[in-house]
C-alpha cells in the first residue's frame, strides 16, 4: 500500500488469484437456500463497454451481498454467441464467424475477470457450440410435436443489407429501419417457420399482473405489444366481391359508418390495382402507413352497411394495416380521430351517432346529437341517429347489435403475431428439418441431433445455400434423397431458455436437469436493458410456459424480479462508438482500479436511472478508497492512539457505536432493494465518522475496530478486492466474500428517529446562533422534553377522536400539567396529520448526550444535555418530543 493511494493493480491481481485458488464462486448443485442472480448475457462484440460493466456490477454486488447473508447463490455467465454481426465481421475480414466469436469471447472474459466479477465459470455456456444449439433443435422438435410450429408462406420484414428476415420487434421507428444496421426494411413473401406464441397470448397477458417485481413500464410495454382487444367481427358486402370481414371494438357506432377502408395489401386492393391505375399508383407510390396524416384513394366499389342497408364508398387507405384486425374496417369519422381526419381530407360525410351521456339522463331519453364537424366524440355515451337503437347506452347497444346483425360475432383480436424464427443466415442454429419431395418437411430425429453447421463459405446471400454437400441428405421417413432446411433460427431462441441451461451446463442427454431447474427457478433477480422489454422477455416467458406444459417445469414465469438498468452517459448523451464519446473500462481499471470503477457507478445513481460519467467523480472515488485503506492500515500498525471508557469520552464512543449500527441497519435494507447508492452512502458516511472520531478523541479500540470492520464489509459487495485486502489487514480469518453480513442491535425505524433528532437539534442550534448573532457561545444547553409530553404525543398519534384535547385531559398525569398540557394539546390537535413517532425520553437523552461532541466541535463550546427534571422550567416549556429546547449562554 502507498500513502498516496493503494496499489490497486497488485491488490486486484492478488485477490483474483486467491478467489480462483479457493474456488470461491463455485455453486454446488445441491443447495438448501438457493438464490439465482443473473445479468442478461452479452453478445461477444469484442470488448466490454460501460453499459456491460454497470449491468454486471449490479448483479455481482447483489450476488456477493446475498452470499454474505447466507444464501447459496447461483451467479453464472455465458455468451449470446450466434448472430449476424459476427457473420458480417467474418465476411469483412475474410475469416469465419466461429474464430471471430471466440476471439471476442476471450477478450471479454479477460475483461470480466479483471473487473472481479464473481461468476461460477464452471457453468459458462456459449450458444454457438453444438453442445448448446443441439437443444435448440431438440426444443424445436418438442414444440412441433405440441402443435406449436408451423411453416407457411408469409409476408416478412426483409433487410436488404443483412439479407435476412426480421421479426416485427426488430423493425425500429417510424422509418422502419433494421435494428442492426439502420437500413430501410422491405417486405417479401417467403416460406417461414413460425412458433405459435399466439396460443399463449391470453396467459402471457393475464399473468403480467402477477409480475409484481417487474417495472411497471416493462409490464405495460408487454401489454401493449400483445394488444388484446374485445370487439365484434362482422361482414360488409362489397359489390362484385362478396362479404368482407371487418373487426371493430365500437359496433355501437355502426350507424355512423360513412365509408369502408381496405389495407393497400388487402387481396381486393391488389386485384383493383391490376386494373385501376389510380389505385395502383397510390399503393406503389403514395401509401405511407407511417405518414403524419392518413391518405387513400376512392375505388368504384361500394359496401353495404349490415345494420342500415346503406351503400357506402370503399377506399384503399394507408392507415389500415393488414396485420391488425382483418385488414378491412368500417370507418366512423364522427367518433374516431383518424377516420375524422381522413373524411375531412376526402370530403366524406361525418355523422354523429353517439352523444355524451347527460348528467340527469333517465336511461331512456334520446339526447341531442353532438357537433362532430370539427372533432369527433370518441367516448362511450348514448346512441342517437341509430334507428331502434337510439337511446341505448353504448355498452348495451354493442351487445344488442352483435346479437341482431346476422354476420356479427363476438371476437377477440391481438396485435401479437406468431413468432417467425426463420433467418437466411449462416451463423445460427440450423432448423432441424429436411425437405423430401414425397414426404414434405420432416423433422430430423433426436438421435441425429445436433445438425451441425458446415464450414463457412464467404458468399453473398445465405452461405448455407452454397453448402451443397451439407444440404444433400436422405429423408428420415422414406430414405429418399432430400435437402436440408437452410434457414437458421432467430437468435432469440437461444436466449429464451439459456437461464435453464446454467443449472446443468454439461448435461448430455437433456437441455437441463428438471429437478435442479425446479430447485433454482425462477431467477430471483434478473438485470438487463430496457431494450429487451418486448422481444427477449416476452419470448422467455413463452418458452417457460411451454416447458411447464410439455416438460414438467414447475414455474410458469422465468424471472421473479427484473431490474432494467439505466444508461451510462457522457455529457448527457448515450455512450456510442459512432459518436466517439466512449470511455474504455480497461483504461479506468488500469489507472484507478476495478473497485474504483465499480464503486463510482454504483454510488452515482439508482441502478435504473441514467447517469453521466465523470472523470472527477472517478478520481474522488479513488481518493475515498485510499483514505479508507489508510485508516485501516494505520490502525492495524498501531499508529492510532486509543483509549478506554475511563477517558471521559464514553458518550462519543456510544455515538460511533450507534452510527455503526445505523449504517448496518440502513445499508442492509438498501442492498435488499438494490438501491446501492443509498447503501454505499451509509458506508462512506461511516468512514467519515470514524475519521472524525479519531481526530476528536482517543477512540475506544473495540468501537473503532468494529466500525472499520463494518465499513469493510458494507463495501465488500461493490469494492471486493480492497475489502479482501483490508479484511486481512484487520486480522480476520478467511475471505471477506465468505464473511457474514454484519448485524445491528437497532432496527432502521429507531435509527432514523435518532438521526432525525440529532440533525434537527444541530440545525436548531445553528439557527439560534445565526438569528441571535452569537459569535462565541459560552455554553449550549440541550433540554429533553418531560415524560408526559411523550405520552401525549403517543395518544395523539393513536387517537381517532374528534376532540383530541378532551381525550388528553382524560389522562390525570397530563391534566395536572394545567395550561402547559392545554397548550401542547392544541399544538397536537392543529398538526395531527404531520405527527411522527419519536424516541422515548430516555432514548432521546442518551442519543443527544452521545451526539453532543458534534455540536461542541462545530461551535467550540461545551454542551450540556439535561433531562426535564434537572433543567430550568422556562427552558423545559419549549421542549417537545423530537425537538429539545435549546438554551445558549453567551
């Protein structure tokens, strides 16, 4: 150690070696008190960035804390190793994706080790090796046998740059750009493999309410993505086309339907485009579903309103989407904002058929129709201009119209679509299917799995199409020549169950050991980015439910608690290579140490908040760690003058002991809640208290040493290397990673009352000194309130009587205080909503005596703390529970 700052490089290397030799983070398979802590595994892109470091410091700190609490902790790490970026990188460098990926893994794993992350590396998984992706293929077969796999021709999102299909969730923004390369996405018709996630749509939606440990924002994003709507499906007859199905959630407005609209890719629209130049030109050149306003073209067709029999014009409109509802809709401009805007633009009639319900509505009278010429009325109300249905409320009208219209049926629609997993790329899991001219698509038998990737061929398009020898095979059913499926799986398949593989990573005959999975699952604490709120998290929930149904998994949800960590920013902007505003984790480790980087990030903000990287903040954190190491070293070397309780400083000892307990009580609850910044503030404040204690008095050795011991343990989850060094310096046995979490003799509520008392008292002294203009006080008297006031306060807090003073006066020992009791009772009555529990009179006296040295040091004057019985009555009158009287003698 150096007095100018400890040698972080030597310390970190030493303890990383010690942890490895002690196998400190190995998790046994059979445990009594399992706690599963997991960070979303990374894509091996080459180097860790600060977002990685923050994510994995959060899980590491929490895992270390739970270990110190006595839990058996599973804290593994692996690699989301398949994916198009590696394939593109390999093409650019004329290498192969496997070598590129494993080079990146080696680099990132070394960086993780240098950060001191406590992973059980014996459980490491890598999704691009056959030992892992064999089970993707096995699961595909099980999903197929359960009727959850379908192959069909479908219109798909196609990235022309990546030359692959994208899921809806991978198309970003109004401009519809590829999430990987920002290329505008096109649509194509291709044969695709789908997993039938819609079969679980209702359960996925309804069980969101049970995810109480998830952020509300993530839960709402999933609700919106599933997008369940209850409504009515009914037919509008289009001349020359027959009945066309439409879905509406507002069939009560059907009498106000003044036009019918088709999506540009609706079959009728495409048929019209072949013979109508205006329709073709609109579809090919003008339609813009993401435009600022709806646009369309009128056709020569009309549709018959099934409720009124009226003929209404048919439009092809770009605000109608083929994958929402049925791709056709009845448009009611009087009661829908989008329809209203379109009708105004196209000169279509706007008719009101629902009016706001009057305040004095009798349930029968038909109110006046609203004026909808400028804006629609979009709420439920009472029907008007609706024939026999006028005068009905909207809900009743929906029920009756659905029953009365011949083609109408109740219907539930979802925005969620089945999950297209086909990707036209090399670096992914081969879909275990062969295509036979006679038998069609046939699953590869389990005994022939895995279907391994062939050698990489650097070519345009899908390299598997160019692997002619690999493609040629025989049909498992008839033995005839057949061709392998050349699509690979979406890499979200890999991550939809990887958390199960960690419980038995070397298992050779199943994807996971069911008994162990049932012991460990669900993951107790999961941490990752908000960008995965829909895709990864939704797919993982889907897989878990299927595995519960098909394989006997006990749990139907994968993650009990979810934390979506915020971004690390620089000058208010997200760090990004393209912006040139990144900070290298490796540089920070080399210059300041891993513990400094970890501690700075954890103390800067709550984990879910964004925060700005600050070089000065990093330096300040390093200085703090150096000061702590000096405190411990100097004490261990015998360089601190200590004294015992006979020195007359026992109240100071009491204060430091109490503050040590307070730090333990508060930090523990904050670590439980993952509010590391508050927990770390307690540890840092304790270190500051210990420094002041040493400077102001000869500290009691037991009190001082316990304070140092506690500070080290409170910091150990976040700054583990230095904590190990200081733990050893203090002469403790074993590793701090195996140490017990410290215990406190006071609960948090009591601690906070004591602190509030001391803080308020110090502030009151400051106010009096400032207002009275006292430059050099001779003595400061602090007088605790009389016991009867504490009794009165307790009665007031517990009472629900209207006349509090009368209730107080019912107590003889309070009533006998006369005017003083009446005055205090009036104060309590006036402030009943703001009353707070305080310490008792004896505890307040002890707490103030213990903290008196802080006031003495600040004002350079002796402080006398007195009980009410020992003080002047004129001063006692001013004292209240939690707010002692202050008398300053000049």
